[in-house]
């Protein structure tokens, strides 16, 4: 059980030491020891990043061929949560990542992007691909590697494929049909595991690895959907996602393990996701259907220990644009309530900075290890800041990274 978040007046009073600490750090000559200024543009970031070689490694690419750091001199890795099927903020991140890659221009091929999330959240009618994507991808591979097995599995699942294309249609699937789909996907994963070397011989190790992971992705999607009540409709509300979110974050942690295994023991990964997914402790969300989240970060911290360094992105002011909507929807960030910890980090009036919470002086550290309200511009979550995160990245204001829309020529 978590202690209740401090009351607003008490929280701000006890947080005054945090403000004093921030001011000292950000105006002192030794600011580089505690916090750093943030580049304002991609060009600034590129300039800062030049000249620092990464660790060497050897691994296998998606075609099964040898691949080493010699081919990636100066290339960072980015792992990105592309959860395209959630109703509001999540789809904007896909467009933001796309915009950043376009802005990088020729340097974009220096970044590898992996998607770790699972599809299936109801309510987003602008999704580019449906929850059937992973299952279809694995079946496409089987049609080449094992046409007979592919045909048998196709017959078992083809009744469900139209339902899986509709992100809100699974509620109509009856329990016996759900069990039949789950059994077919389990048999698909088992087949991929049993026939590993035979399938690699008929294709390549890289193609096999991705197809097997797609089969596992189909199983993950099925596990998410099975939390949905029978007969559920969107207008019934999202209370059931309280249990589906437990599946989702554990799944993302497993997928992160898989990505790490492909990069080798010295690989470095940047994971980009909402703070509610990256926290290393349980997050309370009293105003949302899930009520409580066990984030990806709790599993990652348990598995990777101090090698997993998580950064809390605090944003105040600005807007988020739902880039994939047509027309685009602008969502201004609402001011944080008086109880939110963002007010304290904003009090120093510095637009961008990074702060290492692990180096906080004793009094401030004690306060940061207590449960506080955190505001993301739309709602409140509660967790102990320094238990959940190692660093803070503060930004104000935040602006859209949507790719400019091109008007059709007449």
C-alpha cells in the first residue's frame, strides 16, 4: 500500500527545500555536476553528440547476417513505444517520432527504431494497422516456410481476422470462439518453436526470428483482448483495461528483453514512453479506469538493476497535437493543480534542464521519496518521485512535432 499523497499546502511547504536546491544547482558554476541545459534544436543536439564513440558489439541483423558496431559509428539506438491504438495522447508519439526522423534528414539512418507495445486499445478510429497485424505477419512467413501448416492455421483463424481488424469488435466474440482463437495462436507459437531449424534452413535466421516474434506478438494481443468482458461495447466504458494494462506493461518488458538480446551484451537502448509506463514503482491513477499501474519500469529495474536509468519528463504549458487525426486535433496542456510537483520544478523559471535525483541532499531526498501528485497536462497520477525515477527532464513549454501537412495540388 502507498501512503497518500501530501496535501497541497503541506506539499508545497515541504517542497521549498527542493526549489532552493534547484536554484543553487542551476545558477552555480558547478551546474554540470548536478544538472545540464538541454539543446533547443536538433542541430544543437547533433553538435553536442559528435565525437563520442559508442561501445563495440557484434550481433545478427534481421536477415541473419553478421552485423557489428563498425557499421554504426556514431549511431544511437532508440526503442520507441508505438501504441497506435489508444484513444488520445498515445498516437501523437508515432507522428512525433516520424517528424524527428524526417528532421534528421540523412542522419536518420543512424537510428534504429523498435516498437515494443501491443495493439488493441479501443477507441482510436485513426489507427494505421489493426490488432491482426502480428498474426497476419507470422502467417505470411509460414506460407513460404511451411505452406501446409500455414493453410491449416489460416482455416482456424480466418473467421476471426475480420473481428481483429476492428479494434472495437472483439467484445462480440463468444467464449468458445475466444478459446478457439487462443488455442490456434498457441499452436502457432509452438509450431515456430518446434520447427526452428527447419524453418531457418528454408528462409534465414533473421526472417525466422522476426516471424516467431510476430507469433508471440499475436499471443500478446490475444492476452490483452481476453481481459475484455463478453459483449463489451465502447460505450460501456474502459474499466476492464485495469486488468489489460497489467498484461500490456509486462509484455513491453518482455519485448525490451528481446530487443536487448538482439543488440548484444554491450548494446545501449533508449526507451521512449509515457512516464506512467517507465516508472520503477507502482503508479496510482485514481481518476482513470485502471486505478493502479504496475509499469514496464518496475520489471526493467528488477531485470537490469542500475543499468536501467529512467528519466521523468516533466512538462508544463504548451500543447500536444493529435497528428494522425484528420483533421488534426490540438490538445492544450492544462495548468497543473496546486498539489502537483511540477509547480516546484517550474518555480526556478528555467525552460529546460536535466536533474539527477540520486544526488539530492538528504532533506530533499527524503521528500522526493514520498508519494506526490504528478500532472501530465491532462490528469494526475501519484507515486514517489525518486523511487520511480533516477533523473528529471523538465521542459516548458512543449510544442508539437507533427510533420507539416501538405495540401493537395489542384
